[in-house]
C-alpha cells in the first residue's frame, strides 16, 4: 500500500512541480542564483530556461550559453533538475529563425488554390503576389463541372515577386477553373521577433522534411550538447519542444485556404497510397457538388476523370492527412526523440490547440502517435483560469492522459496558467490543478516565472500569467501549495486509473472531413460559430467527455489505432490488461475497418454501445461500408442512440451545468452493472478511481465555489477511510455498510479534495494510519469547519477594528502617451482609459512612437503625507520630472524587479493637481510589443479616496480593503481587533470569508494559515477568559497593483464559534 498519509503530510519532493523561467531583461549571475534558490525554497524541483520576448544579447551564442551553464551549475549545487527549452519563444523548429535564414529550402511549404469562373470566350488573368522569392510553383490546374474534373495546362509567368496565371475559355459555357500552387509560407512566428537578436525572419521550418529537422538539431540540440553535454542525463533531465506545427504560416492572397505541403510530399504520397496526389487536389479544397455544371465533352488535354462521390472524396482527404501525419511523425517526433534517447535525455513537450480535433489533425497530426515518441508526453493548459470553464477543456487533458497510458508513459506534463491574469487566487490555482489531476496529469509545469516584471511583462497579454516567482505577493505561500501539488502528482503517477468506458477519438472521420472552403472557419475555442463538418465531431466528442466527467463514469479515450488492435471478450473490450464494458462513438460518418469490426463484435456480444447521432457509414481506409446489417446492429439490446444536439454548452463556448445531453447520456448507461465504486451525480463533484497493488484510491474533488456533498457506493469487502489531502489525517466521512456495499457521504468545501482508501479484499481492510496529531503538523495549515450546531454561541465581529498594511499604499496615476516621434507637446496624447483593460498597453489603433517616449501622469492630492515615493523601472533610460522639476536621484529596491528605482518626491508635490513626465528612448531593437507606456507608481502612508491621495482617516470596518482607501494595494495587510470571553473557553473557532490567503494570530500566537476554503481556525489552545487580541493577516494577489482592483482582504465580518469549557 502507498504511504498516502505521509505523502500528503510532508509532500513528495521527487514529484514537485516545475517552472518555466523567462530570462527577460538584463540577466546577471547573482540575480540568477537568487531566483533559483527561491525556486528551491518554494518547493520547485525542476526548472526550464525559456528564452522569450525581451531576451537581451544573442541567442545560442557564447553569452547565451554562459547563462545556461551558470543555471545548470546552480541546479547541480542545489540538487535540482534543469531542462532544455529548445527554441526562442515558440514554435520550436527554427532556432530563432537562423535555420531558415541560412537554409531557405528548409522553410515550410504551403499548398493553396486559385479558383475562378470564366465566361464563354473570356480570359482568366490573375496576378498572385507570390514569385520566385517565395518558391512559387504551379502543381496542376483543373476545369470543374458537377462531379467531373478535367486536368489541363494553364499559362503561368513566375517572376521574382509575382506570378501571373492566365487561361482562355474557348467554350460556349461558363467554366470553373481551379489552379493549385505551392509556396513558402510567410508571417512572423513568435520565434522570430521581440528580442535584441531577432531576425524578423518570415516563415517556419518544414517539419515534414527530415533533413530540415536535422538542421534544427544541429543548430540547437548539438550546441547545447557542446556547451553543457557533460550534465546530460544527470542535472539536465531532458528537452522540451513547443507547439511544433505541420501547418502554419500566412499567404499574401487574402482569404486563401492553406494546406501543408513538403518538397518530397508527392513522392511520399505515391509510395504510401499508390496513386498521384495531384489527382485529388480538387477534393481537398472543394466540397462535393460545389463546382457548377457546364463542362463540355472532351477537354483541353484530351483526358477526363469523374469527380468521386462523397466517400471517395473523404478517402482522398483521409489519405492526404494520414500521409502528412506519417511524414511529420517520422521527420520531427521520431528524429528528435531518437536524438534525446541517444544522449540520455527525456523528450517532452506538447503540440498546440489540443482542445480541438481540427488542431489534432492539422497541427501536430495525431496526439496518440506523437506520444509514442515522447519520454514524458505533455499538453498545455494556457489561459487556465478562463478556459477551465470552456466546453473543450476536459477533452484535451483526458485525451492526453489516455494516450499516455495506452503507450505506457508514466508521467504526463501540463504547462499551466499562462495568460491567467494577476487576479487568479491560490484557490483558483488549486481548482485548476485538481481538475488536471483527476483527468490524469501528474507533472505540473508552472508557466511561468519572470526574471523581471518590468515593462510589458507585468501585463496580462499573450502568455503573461500570474508570476510563479519572487515578484508575486503570494510567493511566500507557494511551499504549501507545492507540497499539495507534489503529493497529488505522486498519487496519480504511482497508481493506475480504473475505467469501464471508452470514448472514440474519431481521427479517421476528422481526417476524412478536413477539407473544403470552411476548413479554417471559426477560432480555436469557439467551434460553435463554425459551419465546418469537423465542428459536429468536436462537439460530440467533447460533449461525451463532459457528460461522463459530470456523471462520474470512469472512462478513457481511444483513437482508432488503439481500438483496431483491441480484443472483444464476452461483451467487453480488452486493451492490454484493461477491460471496458461501455463504448461511446461520437457523431462520426466513418471509422477504420478495424474499429468497425471491434464495435460490431462488442455490440453483438452484449456490450453497451452508445451512438451519438449515427452509426458510422464507411470504413474509410478501405472505402467499404462499415456495416452491412445496420438495422440489425441498431436493434441489439446493448445499443443506445443519443441525439447529437446541445451538448450542454452555452453560446459563448462555456460549459453549462449538466442538462439535457448529460441526461441522455445517463439514460443510455442505465442498466449496466455496478463498478468498483459509483459516485452520484452532484453539480461540481468530480471523481476518479485509481489502483495500486491491492488498494483502491477514490479521489473526490469539489469543482464548485460553494460547499458540496459527495455521495456514492463502494463495492468492495473493505471499509474505506477518508484522507485529508492537506494534512494526511483521517477526515470526517459517513460510511454505512450493507453486505458487500458501503455507502459514503462527505462534505467538501469549495475546491477541496479528499481520498477514500479501500482494499479489494477483506484481509486488506485495515488501512495503516500514521500516529499524527494536529499539534505535530508543520506550518499549521489546518483544516476546519464552523458548524452553528456545535457551539454555544456564534458571534460576528463587526466593530473595533484597526487596519495596517505591511508595506506602503499605492496610487497608480492616470497615464497618457505623447503619440508621435517628435517629442511634441503633451496635448497630443491619449488617455489611459482608451487602453481597454490593459492600463499600460498602447492599443493598435493608436500610433506608437518608434524611438522616443514621452508620457505624462496626472493625479490629485487632497492632503500630502509625510513621504511619497515614485517607483519606476530600469529597462531603458528615462528621465522623470515632477511638476516640471527633475525627480531626485533614485535608489534601488527589490520589488517586482531586482532593482526598481525609488525616488522621494514629497518636496516636489502640491495639494491639488500634480503631473509626472517621463522622457526617454525605447530600446533599439524591434519590440513594439515591449515598448509600452513606462510604469509609474506612487507609494506612501496615504489612502486614496475618490481618486485623490489623502491622509484623511476613515472608519475601519471588516470589509475589503479596496473600500478602505487601498484599492491599488497588493500584498500583506492586517485587520486587528479585540474580543472578550466572559466564560472559561472550551472550543473557539474563527471563520472568515476572503478570496485570499489568510493567517491568524491570537494573543501573539499563530493559529494557522489557510490558502483556500475552508477558512476556519481553531483558536482554542490560544484564547483565554477575558480580553483577547485577534490579528488577521491577508495576502492578496497582484491584481490591484498591476491589473485591476478586486475585492481583497475580508469580504464580511469574521465569526466566532464559542463553546464553554465543560466540566469533567
């Protein structure tokens, strides 16, 4: 049996979370050491240096590798692990653009189509802004009519910067002409811009070309090996690759549909499929029946073929994307995976857009096959705090954990939290991590830690998240957070999931439908707005996953290549050592022949086959019918059909509460026998069953922001025990035993988890329990509750409070930018309220200064405090003026940078209107994204009331400090009051309501700290009869300072539960 109590009591350092570290700004060895040591103290075990926007100096040069070597040596000294991030920014593949600059032939090629109607006797003459410099090539041209296509020559004049395509219609009918061409893709990838070294090199690597990928290995991996190869396999654990695409880039032709191509694609396609890919180009771009009738008999070159029916067109698309996948997997995934293994390194990373089947097919081509090559596969969960509420969140994670399991991978990485904004609380972080754990993630990678938050790095843009580093106000609480993360990661990694249901990941249908003019219609997370057939597949698959998660039905996701090799035994599907008695098929029009055979035999043997919408019609790999006796198959007793509609999704792509679709899924599963454990549906209660040796672990999580009750039954001879996941202690739960069935019930606070442990045989029913008491727990992170029925008195604390911040208060003045490059008068400005919700980001519609920066900041003072300090940044040279006079010299202070500039400007201020002015020059490299309005903050012993700085005293109430004159204050602050006890106290518990971290002191002694619900503190050992002093220290997020004011501190009066000491 796993020592689960010790794990949750102490944490498991080997399973500690990792962090992506962005070396933004001017990096020094001393500061690197300070921050790496802070990672270690916070409970981080692994770190990755992620070269990113704002990188100073060169990339992959000696100066860069001096930074890498120092980080690796510090990791060795501190017994940490270092991982290589294989690119500047992302996507991986171009070594910051150097590969395709030096070797243009290695650039990604795109396939597109020019299509037009030509009147009788008319001429099509189109000029495409693509020429020899973009490796423009005409592949084929076709006349299209009804279900016919005729290949013919066209006149093409390929010049340096353009190509002229012309064709004369000599017929008496309007003709539709389609010309297919390839070219090097354009556009600036993030890996090519926003650093001092950046080349602004357009294009991307041809990731389907083995020789091109070998160049990437030589430019990046081999250089790391030369610099720090002696640490490979010891301190340096592996290589992370990021969002490698088979298709990306742009075309100067507006609205052009783009598909992937490669210089050897036609050769590979013929070898794999036995026919010429040029013969199916129209089927890739044009849906069946789209071309207009009117083609005359005969053709310009004397050859004619009939356009295939829908099945043949689907087969053409299936063959195309299957070939793309094989080339991508062989060239990139297999080659880099082999290099890593040969060098003693773990290959890890993730694709991109894992939530969408469209991205599975068109970006990283096949999650299941990609995972064969990773040593530790991964996914990302960026914008986590927002996207966890979307309908596609669960699918991405569950699909990844299933793919990892079926390929025997023990660890599954998840890059998390990027773009999640500064107002994300520790409770929200825990909620996201809980969901990831239940769905199968067991390696959390924080995205990320910022060397500095200067300039745009404090903003909530693109990939900028809450920082997981010293410059986060919540950082002192990360050791407890990371202890919890390590224990949950350990539990998931050291156990195997128990699942009874399978959901088909419909890759065959996705490939067969991936074509036509609407292929790119709709954004990644808003598929409901798209009209493409892939949308129904996405929604059906995601809907099935969400319904099973809501209903607490344990399941896995399997692609056709997994199901094709499965066995059917006595109405169950066997994959490896696992057996499944439920199979769910999404709304797929086709599957592979192997999968059709499996589900047909499964249904005939009495298995529960759930069809969302329809039974697949075609075996796409052979173009044969998927079933010859459809009516008989549908009439089998174990077959159920669900209407493919609604999927319990809101119109904004957010997942709704369980509704009609989940109810239909529930009904489709009625009558199946009980499983190891059945957890009742309750809104917000999610679960997973895992096993190690002869013990089961039922992990229960409350995903709701309010208290929930988890109920269910366990079908095992052993009586379970409930483990608290913060302390490892036995926690309260109700168990009612009836025969071999145990009903359970336990209450979970918001985002709380618990583990029910039980054995699968009576002999193992006695679970060994550690002799651990509350007084022995470290850091006093204690669970608690406040039940009104358990106390003699419930007393709200409404009055008598004082309030103290632990550092000076802030005022963030209104900012304006002089929006030209001539240092014009401040009249030529725009106001910060035009900046939408990013207080310091210049909107695209506003002209941005190219070189100089002049900004003004206006603020009002009602009464000036004794000291007001101006806090600024040091990333580029600025001169500051206060009311027209130069600001005094600044001292350095570590705040959100290792050396923020702090100037005492009190003597230059006046009551009434005041103005700061900043004048300077932006960095000389092309980084408009970074060159924003300089940040200016004023701090001191003041309050801000009605937008004005004041020393006026206002009554203190136990409410959010944003209502007390501290709306822009982030960090630690303390509410202080006294209360009296007339009785000799027995049990006294304090209950708080706050969104933040809270630590309580009573009579000078710590009564514990809570990072999330339940905010209950046992004061009993520290209170006394008579007067008691209570101090409630709250730690807020960075939102007030850098993002927007949010309720911080107490949100309602604290409550005491008081019981008199009982006489024995």
